C-alpha cells in the first residue's frame, strides 16, 4: 500500500514523466483538489483555502453543536463515558 501523497506528486519536478511514473497524476499542480476531497459524498473531507474551510467548519459546529452535543456523536460513541 502506498502512502497518501495528498495528490501532490513527489519531489520530482511537476508534471514530468518521472513524477508520473512514481506518483501518478499531480492534481494540485493541475489546479485541482485531492480526489478524495472532490469525491467525498458527505463533504466530510474538505480541501482548499484554509480560511474558507475554517468558516465552513465553524458554520457546521454552530449549526450542529459540539462535543457530546455534536450531530452523530451518540451514534458513534454510544459506549463512551462522555456520550
Ligand atoms: S485521493 Fe486523498 S488519500 Fe488518496 S492520495 Fe489523494 S489526497 Fe491522499
């Protein structure tokens, strides 16, 4: 199993045959997001500008609550002493 490259290729120069042979596509060099973030059907994985992502998470927390009041917490941690 290969390690996650964050879809950013490796130390070789961007978009070169050497990079492609080792790491496949370099999505970030192509101006794209990591494929897992793009394909995440629940939008749990986000990628991009940190300030925008922070705003999205802040909005989610404000809407859903946090800690033991967080949406889905009791389902995920029903045996937890804090759940
Ligand atoms: S798709 Fe996601 S997990 Fe896979 S290499 Fe890209 S960033 Fe890493």
